[in-house]
C-alpha cells in the first residue's frame, strides 16, 4: 500500500469522520429532522477540540436543558447544604425569614429539620419574606398551564412543593340499596386547603381530574371511573399567605406575617438553619426534570449573590461573573426551561458542561445527572446505561439532549444536540439521537 493510500485510509477512519457519517445517517439525512432547526456539537475536553460541529453557534430554545445551567450555578454557589431558613429571636418572639427552600414538607424528604424547629418553638412566631421580589410565574411560560402539575408557582416560602394532591378512592358499599348504587366514592386532598370546591361533570374520558380557577384556590372536581387515582394541582401561593395557612394544620403552629419595616439590626443578626444536602435535591431536579426545584434553586442562588430573590437580577450577576465566559451570549430568563424566551447555542452547553467536569468531582456529576434507563432518559438510552449522563429537554416542537458520553475506550466526550420547530413525536427523534450517541460510544 502506498503512503498516500495509508494517509487517505487513516483520514477516512478518523473519529471526526466517523461521527460525521453517523450524524448524517441518524439525524441530518433523516426525514424526521428535515424541516426542523438542528444543532449538534461533540467535544473532546481532553484534547480541547471539537470532533463534530453542525450549526453549533445558532440559537435554540433549550427547554429543560436550561436546568444544566441552573445545576451548575447551584453547585458553584450554594455550598454543600441547602439553607432551609434564616431566623433571629428576642425574649418574646421568633422571627423567620424564608430562604426559598423547595424541600420544606415536600413528600420526597422525610427529615424536616426546619419543621421540627418550628414545632419546638415556645415563642410567638413571625415571618418576613425579606428579599422576595419575584412573580409566581415566569416570563414566557404558557399562561394556560397554571393548573398543570409541572408548573407550580414560585414563592419565598414553598410548602408541599406548592401543590395539592387530590385523591379519588372507590370502594364497594357494604349494603347497597340498588345495583346502580353499589359504590362509594371518596375524594379528598392532602394537604387540606381553604377554598371553594365544586363538582363538575364526570370526566368524558373517565379519568379523574381537578381544575383550578386561574387566580384563586378554587377547585373543580371531575370524577373518573378509576378505583384509585391521584392528581397534583398547583395552588395560588399569594406570597407567604397560603403557606402560613397550611402551617396551622400541618404543624399546629401559628406563624404571623411580620408587619412593617424589617429592622436593620435583625438583618445583621440572622442565623442560618440548614435543611439537607444540596445534591439530594439536585439529583431529583435533574433526574425527573423538576421545574419547581429548578426555579427555587435559581432563586436561592440569586439570593446568595445579590441578597434578593429575583431571577432577572440573579442571572445578570451570574452572567457577569461565573458565566462570563459563555461563547455565545445567551438569553436566560428562568431556572427550569419552561420559558420559550430562553435562547442558548450548543456551544454554550459544551462550555458549561466542560466547565462542570473541570470544577466538580466526576462521581458527583454522575450521581446528579441521570444515565441511560433512568429518570427522563427512560428506556430509549437503556442500552448505554453508565455510558451516557445527560439532561433532556422537551417542549412542543423542541427536543434537546446535552451531557456526557463515555466511549468504549473510556474517553469522556461532551455533546449537545438541539432540535427546534419539529413536527414529529419526541420519541421518534430520541431514537435517532440514541443511535447517533451509540455510534460514538462504539466507534470512538
């Protein structure tokens, strides 16, 4: 074989060429992607070079890939433990200042040190939402999704994840009077919340459902045919008002809103109470793509940096400091990616993921990020479990996946795949993306 032939053969089998062929075969030449806006970047951090780039400097709506940015800034700024509450006290009163901690009385967390502290208080308790300066719903969120479980309101003092769980249970009557009246139906909520409850027409699809009126805690129940059913519905937080109402029933303690100006001496004398390890919250945030955890996480990060729970100001500070190196200046408006106003490039995600890999322990990263077959990666990526650690992103017309892929030679690569304006099912696109990543694992 001549020298020229050897060089051509080596070039044709280079990793970049193999990845390019796989991208063409699985994504770029796939008719499912033909009408969509697609961007792809694959990067080798060890060599500090891109292995494949396609429209990687174009802007895309990232959907829940935004949580990667939120996760990074939390890991960077919030420390090992979540601040569950600030407080100060005098001879007669305990004054609480909420931190925005989304885990307070959340069903996922059995240990509740802040709740235990409140229960044990022997003084009159007041609360003041110092630093809260935010709206309950974010800019660019779908306004008519206010009653959906994935869109709880943001608040200074979250409780129960800022949702009500409604249950329907059907049991057979012990002594039915007629054949048509042989079933008892019980419908109840946890926690119980003051507000109007009406019963609408039975659900036409026979599925138990609950609607909430737009700006009030008024619920409409639609009975279903299931023997057991559960529905989660966000409640109106009204600052700290609803949370304080729920505290009375939950902890049997009354917390009064502090009226008037918060004394400067109290501001300078606040004690921090921690609730739990930060990563115990970041893991479910990333594994199940928890929008509520992400929003509250970004609020808590902003409060640490600016003293104010305001996402716009927190983001501005972050883009001037920790995130000043973004290769393409993003538009970043929320923590979860619910907003269609967010705009990032694949290069932006390559940069933040590479930064994350450099600054944090790899075991920590692979614990927080889901792998194939777990969390939102589900069954599509199951064949590459422990080889892919990534975050999905899904909105109508949007599919994204960014993270880390470990090849059979144990090289860790960083990738970002972003698809906007598609008209296919997300499952269809995921299969093609999974095939592309599998080729990288096998061939690089």
